[in-house]
């Protein structure tokens, strides 16, 4: 029996996934979380075999939750987002696999069974993005560096970024120096512009 924790901020999605897996013989849904913070708390308490994790949730996003649980916990990302800025940080944070919500039920079952065995699982569109990134001659940014760039793009100061990420201001500055070197730019504004040009950051929807 594979014990599953479902983390998603949409009640309809949580209930739907719970029904899908609850109706199968070899799965048991042991918990439902509505945000990343609750997912971390329940995962540590219930110790499921697999956590199905959405990425964009209130209080704590999925990547942060993955970072706090991995590698002890096997986490299968299940989301609608497949941009590089979503996929790569989640994989780098320690996700066991990455699946899109339009996957058929049979694929969901196979993915969770594989994740429970510790096998990497990637949907075809996601696998393409990961391979492209791996083959790219350009240096990739870490999940933390992307987080800092996103904050910089919003006009956040180094001190504010440090407070939000619970790190020191000096660490933020060090990350920015690494970002400038990887992107070949001299300053914050140029780094943000280069990140948008290369698809490392996505324009914020209004």
C-alpha cells in the first residue's frame, strides 16, 4: 500500500485527486494539505511514501516545501506550470518527479508507484526542458539565485530579500555576485533584463 499526502491550494483538485487515488487498491490517501507550510507539517508527522506537491500555494510555495522535506521525503510535483522557472528550481530543490495535471489517471498511478520506489519521473514536456537545460552551454542559476532574482525584479532591496529568505544580507550580496558572473552582466537591472530575455524569469501576470 502506497501512502500519499496531497498538497494543493484548490479544494476541488485535492478532492479530485483524493478520489482518484482513494479508489485504487494499492493507494491510501493519508492527508490533505492546502498550502506548503501545512504540507511540510503533515509530511513530517504522517511520513507518507509520496507527497503530491503543487508549486504555487499560499503561505509557503511548493519549491520551498520541497527544499525543507527533501531528500528524506519522496515528492512528486503535480502542477499546471511547465516553464523553466518552475521545473528547474523544483528539480534542484529535490523533487523526485514532475508531472502536469493534465496527465491521464494511468500515468498518475505509474508516476506515484515509480516515485515510491525512488525512481525519477518526468512528463514528456518536462523531460524536454530538463534535457535542454542540461545540454545548454549557458550556466544555470540555482533555485536560490532564481528566488533572489525574482525579488530583485520586484524592486526588493538586499536587506528585504534577506529578511524574506531568512538569510543574511551578505549572503544575498554573494548570490548576486554569482548571478552577475553567470549572466555576464554588471548590475541588478542588467541581471533582471538578461533573466527575462533568457526565460529564467516569467513576466508577472496582472
